[in-house]
């Protein structure tokens, strides 16, 4: 048995921290390495609280465009942007004890509202509204629910069975 052959090559990526520029750079490097190696199937283990929407969408696009098979596996939790990243995977799986949490994007605690002008606040609010619409569109495309189903909820926490019923995952894993 040749373990270097394409049939036995397995690539694993763990997304277990906050979504930020550093995670995006790691994902890009990982995907590029695998593209240069005939795009083998990859498994992405997700255990993330979410994070920056900009980098969430960059990671989402990169995974969605990866030419090989992609399997996302939620180990314990995928919150916020991590749920969006999961939707980029061709196969979406979830441990039976794990959770997904979807919510409207919020202003980062690092941003001091008092230091912003009214124009900057309105721009920030518009960006958050657009981000939520983008997230709801992705979720509705994968789940086959109308975008209004997600838009009408400011927050939604799902166990594996609920996520499967909503078609936000394809399979529940019991080991």
C-alpha cells in the first residue's frame, strides 16, 4: 500500500480560535498547499466562537472555491462566523453533542462608539445590516429556507438534530 498515493492522502485543518486575519492567512496557506498537491479531500475541524465578519467571508470564499472535496466537522461548537464557514464545505457534519449559534453581527467591543461621528455610526450600522443580509443569504441557500426565516431571528442556537432538520448540516456524527 502506497500511503503517498492520492487515494490515501488526507489533509486536516483545525479552526479552533477566533476568526481573524491570522486564521485567514493560515487557511489560505493550507488550501494553497493542498491545491499544489492535486487538491486532495480535506477535513476542517471547527470549534470556534466566530469573529471578524470580513475574514469570515474571505475564509468562506476560499473554502467554497477549493476544487477538492471539503468536509466540515463541528466538534463542540460553531458560533457566529464559524457557522458561515461551515456552510462553505461541500459536506457539513456535526458531533451529536455540539451546537451552532447564529446571530446578527454586533459592534466589536474594541470599537469605542463615543469616539465616532454620527456619520461613522450610521456607516457602521449599515455595514452590520449588509453583513446580516449576506449571512442570511448563505444560510438560506444551503438550508433551502427563505432568507426571512433567518432575518426574523436576532439569535438562534441549534443542537445537531435541529441543525440537521434545518439542513444546515448534512450528517450527525456519533463518535
